[in-house]
C-alpha cells in the first residue's frame, strides 16, 4: 500500500521535472543563435573577433546599426521591403478575402472549379524556367510589380491555403447574417464589404501576418527577376550579398561597401551581418506574439477538410 | 415566424431553379462571378500560363528563336535525364533529404506536442509556445546564416559544447563533409519548424474526447499508457492527413534554401536537389530544355505521389485529402 502511494506521488514529480528541463533545453536551443546574433550586433566589431561573445555584449556599441542605416543601399532596400510588404499584404488580404467569400457561397455555380484551380497550385508548379519566360514576356522583369504579382516563393497575391482558412472561417459565421442582408436588398459585393469583411477581422489579421511574413522574408524573386536593378534590392537580398561573402560559394562574393570600408573603424562584416539580421527579423518578431491567439486558431481552421 | 414557414412551404422556387437556363444563372450570380474573376484570371495567367513553356522540354531550345521555330526532339531530354548519372544522384539527394526531414519533423513535432500537453500551467505553456514559434518567422537566409554560424569552427556553439562535453576532441568542419549534410538539413528543418508544427497536433490532442482518458484511468492506465492508447490513436487522422500532404512535397528535398545557401563545392554530391539542378541548367548553363524537363518530372511525380498516398489512405480506411 505504502509503495503504491509513494510511487504515485513521486512519479509525476520526476516526470514534470524532466519535462520542464527538456522544455528549458528547447527554449535555449531555439533562442541561443538569435540572442548570440543580437549580442554580436551590439558589441564592438573588433572586440567580437576576439571571441567569447555568447548572449551578452562585452563592449556595448550602436555603431553597427549606425553603419547599417548609413549605408544608402541597405537603407533603400529596407524601404523597398517595407513597400512590398505593405502593398502586397493589403492587396493580397483583400483579394483573398473576396475570393474566399465567393467560394463560401454554396449556391455559387463555379464554386468547385474555383476552389480546385487554387488548391491545385499547392502541388502543381509549371517550374522556374517557364515562369521566368512568362515574366519576361509580360515585361515585368526588373519592375517593382513582379514582387506583388509573382506567385511562389512565399509571396504572390494569393495563397490557396490562406483562401481556405478564410473560407472555413466564413462558414463558422451564421448564415442568417448573409440572408437577412440579402432580403434587405444587398448585393453579394455589398454583403461582402459591409457584413463579412468586418466580421472576418481576426482571420484577416492571421492571413495578413502570413502574407506579410512571406513578402518580408522572400528573396528569390529579387534574385531571379530583379537582381540587375540595385534600387529594387530588398533587405533579405542585401543580407544574402553580405552572407554570401563568408558562407556560400554559390552566390557572388560581394561584401557591402560599408563593411569593407569601415573595418578600420572597428566595424567588421560579422558585426554588420548581425546588425542586418536583427533589423531584418525584429519587425516580425515584435508583431507575431500579439497575433498568436489568432494564427493558432487560423491554422486549425486551415486544417479542416472541405 | 409564421411568414418563414409559408416561405418554406411555397413550392414554386425549387422547380423554377432546376430548370433555370445556364446563362440566366450566370446573370443572377454575376456579382459572385465578377468578384472571383480577377483572381481566377490572375492564377490562370501566372500559375497555369507558364505551362506552354513545357514545350521547351520536347525541343532543343536555342535562345533567340521563337518557341515555334525550335527543333523538336520528342522525349530525348527526359531520356537523357534518366540515363544521366548526375540526375540520378540529384534525385537520390532530394528524396533522402525529404525523407530525413519528414521523419524528423513528424517525430519531433508530435513528441513536443505530447510533452507540451503535459504542462498544465497555461501561462508557462503559452510562453514556451510563443518562443518555439520564433524561428518559423525568420527568413531562410537568416536561418541558414544562424546555422552556419553555430556550426563554424571558430567559436561556433555546437563545436564549443561538443568539445566541452568531451564528445569530440577537436572542432568538426560540419559544412565541408558530405556525410553530415543530410543530417544538417533535417536538423535545420526541425529547428525552424518544430514549434510551428505542434500547433495542429496540440489542437488535435485538445479535441480528443476527455471521457476516453477517464475510462483509461479507471482501467488503471498510467501517463504513458494513456498517451500510447488514447492520445496517439486520437490524433491519427491528423497525422495521416499531414503525411499525405507532405508526400506530395517529397521532391522538394526538404526545402530549397537550405541546400542553396549551405551547400558548397565540397558537399555538392550530397547537397544538389532537383530545384537546384533546374536553377543550374536553366539560369546558369542556359540549357533551358533540360531544366524544364527536370521541372516537369518533378511536378508530374509529385502529383502522382499525392494521388497514390490519397488512394492508399482511402484503402486503409483513413481520412484522406481529396
């Protein structure tokens, strides 16, 4: 009797201790590389090369960030990234929501067809080379518009997944709302604009986050379609130019002019890299925790079968 | 209320709708059609439009001439691909990295979800979850940068820890040896997405009928028994659906950016995937026809795999996608 009671009390304790330790391990492994980069970005460049910087800077400085924002090229790229993210997200979310509304209407005659051609794009791709020729034939090479229009690589005006998430969300709304609006004489567009759209705010916030993350993080369209135009470079692409100098032999070994020039004044490519990494990731990292409740719900909606 | 009943009983609308001519239905639904038309036109042009370029795979495409003035070669490009030793290796790498990433991702995400589920303090649980989502929001260029920094021989944390623990005697040049590359790809995928992937599993776990746990407890089942006999069977449909989804993506090689950014001359034999092969032949070597053929191969095989996985799931009586 005594042994069973003892076991039932200590077993959960042992389990929970091990479980919490494991979670601590997960957190450390997840955060360490990022915190390390943050520390390097705030540490004096020459001092960093001596090594031993882990998660706390030794010689505090903001010079690395200064250098990043004084580099006209990086600064410009930052604004291109902001522009494509804002325009791409606003246009994408509105058009996705409108499309989702149409396929949420059970009476819509092309509902199945429209759903199918979008869902197929999740698996079907015509391939890089044909897409390149299309973009070229449409005279979209080296234009800002290609960032908004090119589907794939996380960007593009619409993603089938987001469309399904919104559609499923609309299905959870009471049908009587749409019906009563229609009895009052509202057209489908009117119903969408003044009834559905406002009610969809939580799910739209979710797909706005997904779209914005895709737009902000993508680099492939710049690389393939706009790499010859310096004023169309994005923050991620600038990061590649910097990283490629040390990491990758596939791409061009170009060190940013600032980084090369300022080695003498204590700024090293490593520090610049760290600073740009932080600049390129912080805008999203400060937003997502606030939308957590919504995107968790949104992802669950997306996994619901038709 | 009475009005509504009258509405329902009224017999006229139903037969009228059944015999409604197609064009009249179109006129009546013109707003819905107009609302979906822009996006349909967009996806037809940008996602399906490039299919005409598939003609190139059956030609010996020479730049500078119209696609209609090319020499037709039938299936020669595909024959060349299949015979080519380089492409066989590329295919091997792609499938190996996909399978490694797939298995690691599934096992770790399900494991983490089960363990997170055992944490009953919601505040702590939420903080752990928030942190675990963080890498998902980082771009691949940042993630691969962090990975190569962590694996470096000069102050890379992985080597420092392994040396301190006396597991290795001196730092390993992880990214220069082919034998480590597939594992690094799998580990990178896990690091970036494991937290994110738990979202769906946690939702599935939460929807398991609580009375099943109570019944299991009555039968004297402990913690592990309940996980094994109640939770895992309860989330099996979700696991199967995600497996089907992922089988359709098996020729993606567990991502494109990891291999593109972390691959280098020394590990080329292990890092090259179909996507990189297409990029190389298409944009660098300029052999468009071969690149397109490889792309078609990938798309067609992906759709066949997806279809097969779906059929098998149906046979086994599992949930299925389509």
